C-alpha cells in the first residue's frame, strides 16, 4: 500500500492525505462535502481507466479478469480512493447528523418560545400536572362520530375516483 502511495502523483497523495482522521475532524460539513466530491471524482477516474484498459485487452487475454495483472495499478489506485471516500463519507454523515440535531433543537426552541409568548389568557392558570390529568380523564370519541367520519372519508375517496375515471375515459 505504501509503495502504491509513493508511486502516486503529488496531487493524488495530497488528496489521500486530506482524508486522515486528524485533518477530517477539523472540517465542517461544507468542506467535507467538497472533499467528498473531489475524492469521488478521483475514484471514478481510476475505475474508468481500469475498465477501459481492461476492455482493450479483453480480446488479447479473454476477459477483464485475465487482463487485470497488466492493469493492477489503476485497480489499486481506485481501491485507495474508495477507502478514502469511505472515510470521508463516515465523517460527512456524522457532521450531517450533528447539523440536523442542532437545527432540530433550534426549531424546537423557537416553537417553544413562540408558544409561550402569546397573550395572557383570562382565568386562572392550570398547572401542567393538572392539564395532563385532565387529558387522561377525557372519554374516547363516540362510535357514531367515528362511523360518520369513516363514511365521509369513503365518500370523498369515491368522488375522487369518479372524477379520475371520467378524465381517463376522455
């Protein structure tokens, strides 16, 4: 592996070095996305080169697998970049999870602030524990109300189906 890295161009070596753990932990999500794109392009380049060169040797050797020893360097480079891409992908996924959780926390905080900043309601304030107990005392909805809603939903669906059938018959 080290022999292959030393035989790579300076730009390729730099690209692989950028995927070291110490360097990746300092990058934000946008920088990781940019690095991910660059690594993926390099991997795709070497995969294409391997396939093209192997395809030109198929007639000579009888298959891409048989032509592989002559084309091993491109395959190994593609593998190096595949490993690098996997490292960057893991770090990118972790950064995306962190960003999503922080956005969710901000959104919940804003919703909570918006909910509590409304005008004062008339009457006495009911403590939260009493509100929770009042909810549990509520009786379930009556069966006749549930049946009516079911009938209404069925009617709405049937009307939509009739409209669609009319359009389809045109």
